[in-house]
């Protein structure tokens, strides 16, 4: 899950070196925290949150596969 | 698989270096971007070179490869070159995402017409990858579009499809448009659709454009709007309205 978000985020931003992804695993739900450079925040969120929404959709498809739930949090 | 790293002032430049150095067409290279590079502030401070990793794919058996030698590259028009690279880049990006989901069985075929790249996913995970009402497929398409258009200056449109979903969806939207317009004509009252995305709205507007008995209007704010199908007052109810489906 972590690698998936990390790959997508790095491909979208200007500063891939500043992309940090942390996965906090819970029993049923894991939280994926995505941190990017301040200037890149808009790139991972997108117009009206479209990019963030698309990432969450892909993430939830990936989670269904392993029968878990995942949440994506973008940290400022 | 052998892999090489290349640098350039931007990603496109690095890919071009790789092509020259390896003397291979873009189709045979699997490109991974390590560092997209940046011009820095006013091109002075903090500029970084773009870095890519290239893996060479096995030669496809039925394709003549020898014809694209390094010396022939300068004669190729830059735009044509960019598009073949675009297709390959789009495909390898999608493949990478799928492998991380992970859906191992998925295969991606690519084709291009002008500025449009069509990627078709096949394999037994199609249901998962399409999602409810194509939600996941749309998300993948959106992300791949973003990734591709970040690297290439030329605007490229990427369509991600699986199990012919796009065509099936097109047919069902047009079918719905026809049913709702019938309803509007019979009841002589405006009929409204559910909130739809711009692409689906466009399909409905086009489907009903030729129909003189109704007009279509988008209502609402934001990306999701409803379409109202309004029956035209003139000439309807006259004996000559042979175009109504009820009369056929």
C-alpha cells in the first residue's frame, strides 16, 4: 500500500526526494500518511481534490484485494 | 534484466539520451523516473538534473528491430518521437501502478491515434480495476494522465480501458438519454438525469443534439451536473411529429 502511494506521489510532484510515506497499520484499517514539499501540496491534492480522490479510489481498490481498509491522509 | 541510468536537463532529454546511447526504440525501454529534475530558481540556484532508469525489454519476436539505429534518430520528427515515448511511458506507468496494487495477472496493451493513447488492461482482475460504475478505472486514467502530461510538453490524452468498459458505458449512457427523452416527450415535462461528470454529459448532449423535439441543458455547479432534457413546445402535438419514437 505504502509503495503504491509513494510511486504515484513521486510521479506527480516536482520534488520526489521530499516525498515521505508512512503506514500505520491497525487491525482492520491502516492509515497511510503522505507528506510532500509545501510547493507540491497542490499537485497531490489537485483541483477540487481530484488527484487526492483518485489516489484514494485506487488505494481502496488495492485494499479490497487484501480485505482491509486503508485511509490516505495528506499531511501539511 | 539489464538496467541503465541516464541523466538530462529534463525527463524528456534523459529519455532522448537513453535512446541515443542504447540505440533502441522507445518501445523496448522500460522507463522509470528516479528524479524528474528541476530548473531551479531562475535557472540559477538549486537546479537538478533529471535521472531515469531504463530496463531493456526482450525483443518482440515478430518485430523487425534493426531498422532503428542511432544514426536514424535525428531524422525522426520530434513530435512523432515524443508520442512513441509517450505511449511507452504511459504504459509503463500504468503497469507499475498495477504491479503495486498488486494485480500480477494484468496485462496492458497500448495503441495510439494522434494525441490519444489507449491503454487496455486484460486479466482476471478487471472487475476490481473497473470498480463501481468505472470509478477505479476513471481514477487510474486520471492519475496516468497526470503523470504523462507532467513529463511531456505535448498534450497527450490517455484512455484507460478494460473489458471494453468504455464502449459499454458509452452505450448505456446513450441508451439512458434515449429513454429519458422519450419520457420527456410523452409527459411534455422536463426530465432530469442524475449528476454526471463532464464526459458523460457530453455524450448525452451529442446523443440528443439531432433530436428536434427536445433540448438539453446542464444544471448545477462544479464538475458533477445534472442534465435537464426539455421537450420543445413548437410543432409537437401536431400530426406531423413522425419522429417521435411512440409513433414508430
